[in-house]
C-alpha cells in the first residue's frame, strides 16, 4: 500500500487549503483513513478520521467546525478541507490508513503517506 499526500502550501491566516491523499496497492474502500499533523519539534497528533463508508467521522477539538474530512472511494482518495486557517495549524500533515476502523491513536494505523507541509502566515 502506498499513500501519496498533496495540496500543502503557504496560506494566510483565515485562508483555505484542501489536502488530498491517494491510495494505491490495495482496496481503498476497505480502509478507514485519517489525517495527523506534526508541528516543528512536536509529536504527531490526530486531526480527523473517516470510516471506510464515510458514515463515521471524528475530529480533534481544535479543528471542529473549520476542517472537513471526506473521501471518494471511486478515486481512492481522502481529502481534508481546511478553512479559517490559523498560525497554529502550521505543520506537516500526514494521511494514514487502517484496515480495522477509525481511531485517533497513531499506533493503530498501518500505512502512512510522506506528509505535505502547510504553513499559515499571519
């Protein structure tokens, strides 16, 4: 399984970005997917997760109402729409895949993408 994340970049405070993560090598529709982020010098933290069907979604509290996770099983892709971005959202964002269900725990995820950098400037 390979995960390819894209869509990061430089954006001003209050702006928006949409991250994408494409899976290859297995049946995407059988995996729960998640986004984590890692700020410089800090640990990798949970952002959002979505079940294989899209019927179950969870968010970390600080992104609720600003970020939206979604998936397109026909395109083998999971998305993270990020609105009202803040400086504290600056991080490398990683997508992850888990065959067993959604979780906010990093160790539950079997596969990881390479990360895409999001920088929010004030």
